[in-house]
C-alpha cells in the first residue's frame, strides 16, 4: 500500500519537465523530440476542440441557464445576484477568434523563445521539451486573457490576420505537397530504371 502511494507521488515531477524525471526515472521511454511534437499537437487539437464546442448551436442558451452568469440570463432575476458576463463573446465565431488568438500567441511566444536553438544541449531546449504543466497553465492563461480584450476592432482585425495566415498556410502546404510528389516521383523512376521496371512503372 505504501509502495503504491510512493509510486504515485514519485510520478508528480513528470508534470514539471524532463529534468526531475532524470532523478525519479518515471517518464515514459521514447524519443524526446517525438514526444514533444505529440504533446504540442495535443495542445493544438485541444484548442480546436474547445473552439468547436463554442461553435455548437444552442450553447448560448445553455450558458444563460446558469444563474448569475450571463447578462440577460436567468441570473438577472435572482435577487442580490448580478450577472456581468456578456455570453455573446463566449460563443460563436467571436469566441473562436479569441481561442485561436490565445493559441497563436502561445505558439508565437515559444517560437520566439526557440530562435537559434540548434541542439538539445541548449538550455532553452529543456524548456521546449519539458515543463508541460507550466506550459499548459500558460496556454490556458493566455487564452482566458484573450476573452478580456475589449471588443472594439479586435474581431475585424483578427479576421484579416486569420485570412492572411490561412492564405500563407495553404500556399506553403501546396509547395510542400508538390515538392513531396516530385521527390517521390524521382525516387520511383530511379528504382524503375534500376530494378523491376514493370512494378515501379505501374506505381
């Protein structure tokens, strides 16, 4: 019983980074860069999932049922309870813009932090590959903070930033796809000329 509890307690440092794991050897084995990429992909998918939930129809009506939460909701009829949250910002495309803004700022912050990091020996590489609990808390904090940005021109400006970013993303993906297809074709033509021509020619 005591050993089971100690095993659970000894796994806690893994939430804070890779350095404590060298002491307790509790982190799963695997390529550090691969695990890092998977966790960052999980961050991104989690943000997309939250954005999808905020786009669901009828979400605003569910929020207004919470007493004292939304302006104009059920909470406004309860004596002594005043609602101060504008639920229009928490649902729909405005909420998606703010979640995406928070995620973009989080990843931009870490991309700036990793400039000129070329090996895992760099001290900043330890920040990149560890401290997941603090990074998760920072991502949540930045995203929640985005909801406190005054409405003003934020939605319009971020719409145009998103359009420009989407255009660049699609352009880069097209270039990478064409380059991949060209490299693949060259590889198979080379194998066709060297070995079984019919099989590789059909491919």
